[in-house]
C-alpha cells in the first residue's frame, strides 16, 4: 500500500497527498513510514504562517494571497487549522468556505485540519502535513491558524515568516501587549482597513514595533489590507518575499530552521517518552504512594525516568544513532 | 485517534444554508470533523474538495429542485475518483417520490427537514463503521 501510494504521490496525485495526510493524522504506521520518506524530500518549500484572532479575515486574506501567488506561477499548499471542541471532540472547519475559487486550481492544495486537542493550536499532524506538501513540490506552504494569545506561539515554531493579521475594533493594543504576540510576527497586517479606526491600530503597531523585536535587523512592517477586495495583498506578498530575502542573505534562515528542528526533536522525544511510560509502566501504585504522602511527585517522576536513563548518564550506554556515536 | 470527516456542501444556486449549518454543527457536536464548503458549489468543486479533505461522508443540501441532476452528478464524479469509499447523503427540499431514484443512483439516504439530527448521526456512524471494517478486511 505504501509503495502504491508513494508512486501516485510522485505522479502528482492530490488524492494520494490527501490519503497520506490522513494516515499521518490517524497515527497509522503507514503514515509514519511515508512521513520518514517524504521528509528527506522536503526543505525546498517556504513556509508562511498566517495567524490572528477569529474574525480578522485570515481565510479571505489567504485566498487573495494564494491567487496572487498563482499568478506568479507558484505552486501553493494551504493547511487551515481550526480548534477542536474540548467538549465534543468535533470541529467545524470553516476556512475552506472563503477559498472556493481555488478548489479547482491544479496548482493549489488545501487541507482543513482540526487542532485535535493540541493546546498550542497546531497539531503534530498539521505540522507533518506541511512536510508532505513541501515534498509534493509546493513552492509556498501557508499554514493558517486561529490565534488568541498564547495559542499562536506554535505557528512561530513552524513558519519561516509569520504574518499576524488583526482588525480594528478588537481592543488589540492591550491584547497584543499582554499576550506577547508582538514578538512572534515578522509582518503585521491590519485587515478591513477601510474601517475608520484602522489608522489608529496601524499607528499603535508602528509605534510599538521596533527593529529586533523578533529578529535582529528586521523591522516588522505594518500593512493595510481589505482582503475581500484583494487590496494591499500585493504589498503583503512583497513583504513576505522581502523577509525571505533578508533571512537568506543575512544567513539567518539556516540557523533558524535548525533551531526549529532541534525544538521539534526535543518535543517528539518528550512525546515518545510520555507515551511509552504511560503504556509500559503501571503508575497507579506510584500515584497511590504519592497521594498518601509516602512519596512525592518529583520523586515519582525521577524514578520513572531513571528506568530509561540511568543516573550515571547516557555515556555509559554509548548510544549510537545510525552508526554515529552521539552521547557525550 | 480516528475521526469521521464530513464535507457539507450546497450544490446549485440556492443560498438557504441555515439547514446545512444546523447539520454541520450537530455533526461537530457528535465528535465529527466537518468541513463546510458553502453555497453555490459545482459538483466538480464539491468532489475536488472532498478528495483533498479525504472525507468519509459528503452531505449535500439543496432546496432549489435541481437534486435529480446535481446529486447523482456528485456521486458519479466521486466514484470515478475514489470508488465507493465516500458515503453520499442529502437533505433539503426533496420530494418523496424522488428519493428512490436518488438512492438507485448512489445517494445512500435523504434526510428531509425535521429529521432528528440523532438519526443522521447514527446513520453516518453505522455506515462509516461498516466501510472501515470492510476495508480493513481487504488490507
């Protein structure tokens, strides 16, 4: 099945892309196998994160941006993420509604995904979908997420350029300053800029943002758009390409990507250890002891970890990864 | 964690989407992932979206009378691309006498106005569950 699917994928089948994303999302072993293969073919695409509060017009803006990219002959992938209801486990994925025109465009692939409980807004599967689209040959991969405060942080860990979209009338100045989201944007967009109070928001952002807020040497521009009319979207694409040039020419792109890789690996290790521990160790007895104050939670955790990593450290185990020693 | 993915679409030209949205929300509340694609979708658009989203179910809502033309078109296009993998159901204003015709053409069920959402939910869960069992036997 894997070979057949990969064959279709390499032939450019959108059906295969979709199937692969599903296999990965459902944590099927075939999904993992394929992801490992496709990862080796990724790295050429450029990832743009588009985030901001609900109602800011992100999907409409994404639609306009993709259309513009298509006019420049770029192949584009879009992953639109919406939150899973913590109560029902279901999700209403409504971003596609705004991108109807793109459904039949052969050079565009759009996938709607639910956060599936992942608190930061981006599930692992959504991140992996970006790799799949990259390997598929997309020049630009857009990942659109709802952000409200901290949940936008995830997208910063995945995108080369983060576009923060906001609208007038949300009391943004306080929200932005509080949640620290000012630090994750490379480009700021005030959408629905035809509203009278848009100027205020633009001015506030311009006054607050400084060079080096996120990346040394880069002053995040503040742009105005009226997404449904496509106004200002050319300036947005221009800014994205300018940011990309800046990162490439200043030599910052590589180290930033390597840092994100490192964070991804660490997170995956945490996730694997957690899953393995829960599966293979009976915690109930330890929990009982902790509850009755015979043990404390810190000791419980230490004891469990020592099962995997001896107190003497890893050097004693001489870990070899694909033949290369990597324990200190 | 496997979720049932459903595409809800309105083919044709009518813009009355309240019913479709009610169903979409009910399915979400039943734990499904629902992609709502909106009004005025062509069968080609619906099928292209269904494929990219790799859905288990396509739900079509139509109030303008063009169901005998548009619903089977969606089924046909889906079958050409993904065989019988996707369950197609419909709702809206569909005269009783048209239902058997539609079912003959591959629409699994028609749920008219007033159908309790629990009926639709149970139907989907049962049929999708059965399809899964079938495909895992083949594998």
